[in-house]
C-alpha cells in the first residue's frame, strides 16, 4: 500500500529471487516492473528472516559490520533496517534530474522499467547496546516489545555437534532499537548430558511467549520464555525414530506445538507446558508396503481453521512409491477428518492455503 501527499493506492506484486537480485512483477498481469540488485537478504532453505511491514512492504534487520571473507566470525556492533520499497530511485524523483526526494515527484510511486541498487534501501542504522555473535534467527514484529532474536544456534537442518550457544533478544521498538533486552548462554549438557548432539530452533510462538529447541538425534523438544530466555519445560518423550531426518517440521498454533516427520505421526503438545496432548499416525493400510515405519512419511504440513493438513511423500522417492499416499486432514483434537490420495514432493511448489 502506497501513501503519500500526492498518491494513495494498493499494488499486488510477485517477487522472484535469483542470487542477490530480486525481480518484481505485476501480480495481475505478470508484467515485469523493476529489479533490485545487491539485495542483502538471502532466500531459500536457509534464508534471512524478514517480516511484512504495516503497508505490506518487506522489512529485514541486517547485522553489521560483515566479517572479512575467509576470516573467523567477528561480533556485530550495529543493525540496519532494510526496506526495498524505500529505495528513492523507485519514486518519480529519479525520473526528473535534480528533483528533491521530498518534493512532488518524490512523493509519487514510479517503479516502472527500472533496475535499482538495494544498497539504497537502508532506512535506519542503530548501534547495538552490546556486541552480538551469530545470525538473525527470528523477527518478532507482533510481540511487545517488537524484537529480533539473534543466536549462534542454527535455525534448523544442521547436524553439527555443539557444546554451547548464545541467544540474544534485541529490541525493535521506536526509540529503543538495538537495546539487548536479554542474553543467555546455554550448554549442551543442559539438554542432553554428555553432549555429542546437535540442537536447532523449533518454533517461535508470539501468542504464547514461547520458543522451542529441537534435537534431531533424540527427537525431543524443549520450551523457553521469549521474555527472558528461561527454560519452561522439557525434554519431551522421544518421537518416532525416523523423525531424526531433515524432513521433520514443527509449527505453533492455537496454544499448541505440532510436529510431523518421516515417522508419519503428527504429535501435538501444549506449547506452554510441553505436555503431549495426542498423536495421530497416518497409517499405511497395506501390509509390508511402507519403506519407513508402517506410516506414510511426511512431506509438509499446513494449518488453518483449527485443522492440520498433512502432505505425505519423500525427499528422494524411489519406485515403487507408497500406494495410497494421502493428503490428510486432522482437527486440533487429533481426529482424522478425511484423507485423499495425493503424493507430495519436497522439491515441488509447497502448498498454500487461502480464503475459501
């Protein structure tokens, strides 16, 4: 949504990312509009966390200064806020030599047929109250106060044994940007005595004030407070053995933590206590036809209208594929409502849910 003293309106855009260049298209017609080069936000499996701003713009916190190439990571001392829709060259001022950005032309949205530099999209630069290490793990825009979680722990899909990790919570509130609200260092022995395991972030539930940690080797969850980093619960009982793989997904909704992996079982926990509320297997009805666990392996899940939609399939499927692999619908009480034949792929476009 664009709002200025000279122009008001809403625009629907589609984005395509190729390396550090983003291409923007009109969502209604598919027409190319503009490119942004030197984008500081990575996309894909290990992409940089970002949020939608109040007008639908993309907003990302970027830590700095960057470490020199091939050098050990160094502490970050400042944070910049990046917004590609704030790049001045996307306004009419860029089309009129000498036109001021705060003048009439600068107050008109004119992004058509342009290639602009993403380095001009930084809208704020704040000094951190203390140096931090790691990378941005989450941006909590709807939490009070708004904050960024930075950590030396991975956001997921890593199996490297660790000994300890640190989590920083940094304020994004106006006038308090860059203030480290809390900082905690955890040792691996607090999770699994003796170590030799890896840990990853699970979910961040703003509604419940909880974030979780997942251990793929033991298939267990732990819960922590978003307000101060203190441990709230855990560990849970181990999930099915096949849930150690990268295919295991976690999601938070309705005060619950959902987890679904290659073991083919949907687990539901109370996210504030860690209590296992129920589990629902997606069973294979054909004797000895499952290559995994007697259940259909997980591909992904989506949640809407107090229902969990489970898509089954493999990362690298072999033939013959599981007969009757379904798309299943489970309510938040663990009841299987329906299932239809549908083989999903990890490498295809992931499913989406919209109104209707």
